[in-house]
C-alpha cells in the first residue's frame, strides 16, 4: 500500500502534460468553431466601407500607408477581394442585426477566425511551456482559452473591422515574445534569429493596425535597451537588430501617420465635444487661425493644423488632458461586448458562454488596479531573483506599459466610441488579472528558489 501511494505522488512525465495541453487547445478550438455558428457569416460596421475603399490604393504607393486606413487592413482587404468586389448586405448597429453571408467578406472572417485560433492557441501553449508546475500548466491553458473564446472576445471575429486582427496578432506577438524572453533567460548566447524574425514580422503588421500601436514599438525599444545594461545581452546581435528594426518601423509609422488624413474624424469629434462648447478654449484656438466651425475653411485648417494646435493647447493647459483622462478612464472599460449583431439564440450554450465571459471580462476599472498589485508582486520577486520571476516581470512590465501607452492617447485623441477604441488596452488589463496570479503561484510552488545572476 505505501508503495502504491508513493507511485501516485510521483509527477507524470513532462510529455504527458504537454499532450494534455495540446489536447485542450485542440478541443477548445473545435468548440470555438462549433458553438458560434457558420464561421463564414459576417456583419459590417459603419467603418467597413472605408476599409474596402482604402484597400483600393495601389500596392506600391504612398497612399496605401497614408490613406484613411492603415497598411495591414489595406493588405487584408486587397488580398481577399473577389473580382466581383465586396457586397455589404448587412450593417450592424445597436438594433443587433443578424449576421449574413456577404460575398467576398466570407474569406476575411474565416481568415480572422484562423488567425484567432493560431494566436490564442500559441499563447496558451507558450505560457504553459514556461510554467514549472504541471497542474498550473493545465490551468493556464484553460483560463487563456476561456478568456479568448467566450463571446466578449470571439464575437469580434465575425465583425468586419480591425478589432479581431488586433487581438489575434497581439496574442501571437506576445506568445513569440514570451518564447524569446525565456530562451535568452536560460542562455543569453542562444541563437534566436529565427524566432525574432517571425516576431518582427508579426509585430510589424500588428503595429500598422492602429496608429497608437506605434507607442508600443517605441516602448519595446526601451525595454530591450534595459537588457543592454548586462554585458551578456549587450553583444547579442539579434537584440541589436530588433532595436534597429523597431526604430525603422516606428519612424515609418510616425512619418506616414503625420501626413495621413485618418485622424481627421477623431479630431473633429474632439473639437466638437471638447473645444467649441467652451468659449475660452475657442478663443485660444482662434489665436492660431481656427476658422468658424462647420465651414469649408475649418475643414482645411483641421486637416493641416488641427492636430498640432491641439497639442499646443494641451501643453499650455495641462489640466485639460489630466482631467480628461481622469474623467474618461472608467468609460474606456465599459461594455467590451460587441453591439453589432445578436446571436444569443444561436445555441443553448451561448448564455453559459456569456456568463463565463462576464466573470473573465469585468467591465470596470478593477482589472487596472489588480494588474498593478500583481505586477508589483512580480517585481518584488524579481528584485530578489526568485525562480523565474525576472523574465515574467520583464514581460509584465511590457504588457503594463503597452496597455497604458495605447490607452492614454486613445482617451486624449477622441470622444466617440471610446470603449471600442480602447479595447486592446483594456483587454490586456483583463488578461493580466488571470495570467499573473498563475505565474505568481508557479514561482511560489517551484522548488528551485534561485537562478544564476546573469539571467533577466
């Protein structure tokens, strides 16, 4: 009897848990496809027509980078457009229309679904791969896939806008970044050129989905630069190459964004809601040549000088951006659920999926506060170099800065549909409150409490 109990206490081989993790990912992917109806059904938004029109720019032209929409969506809509063109048959709204088969768009939503399965499946696999406790490997996969495949996230795969691609490419980018971080953590001299190149390609296309993603590219340069404080990483040519690549990407994005017209709509909302209702603010802008609102002259001025003048106003009146962030911060966390189509009766399981999603995706600022607390714990462990705390802390700081550096410009740059525009940023905070505790538990349960001084 004691021998039997002893054998039961012995951990199963690592390959067994890898198989379990793989099976869970495959099973969750199948359920994701089965429970959401025909994956070729789609629904358009008011912005969808602008994605179609922007994609008609010549491939090798400045317009494809500086037009109404960014490079990545331009390429996606260009590649999948049939010879007969796209047909928008149903446009979603708060009236919750039903999805429909829309010629041409079926390939786009299928692409979005496949990319979602790859991105989130890869993230679940890589996170589990770098946890030590076998049970926490399984738990992490369950939480990450439940987070991604409940309607709060999965429904966006059927909507013809940029949110689905933003989520999926983020997950894939993060998965590759976790892999790179742990490869270098275990051996700073290991060659990571292949993985870094793939990560660079994914990062490039993710960056050119939203202008605010440029801030993440700039921040990543700084995060890599921190590693150069150690001589072991300073001579890593792959990391140096990554910094150069990100610098060029940021420069390209900054230049093309500054001469594009895509921010005019958001600027108009900002002037309409935050400037013209206040006489003293109007007088400030008039000093810089602002014409009367709703005139042809105003439209020209807004396109040429609206952004720079708004920046001058914020610098001259720092109380405005401070109060705007404080006022609108909580609204950016509201209503993660899409409001474009209604599919609650699609299957009996949909209400259950929504209930699970409500628990995983709280629509308030609690995830922001919790992520600060959990990240603080990781940083304290990293300071003492306990277990694998240092690579996780580096990744945690990257996530926290990425979410904040994209959220703040989003709040300051628009007054309309803030919660949708902020979805990427607030999604990270929500994801962090489930992943960080698992990482902390894994470090606490690890038998080896110290690691070599040269690690991250």
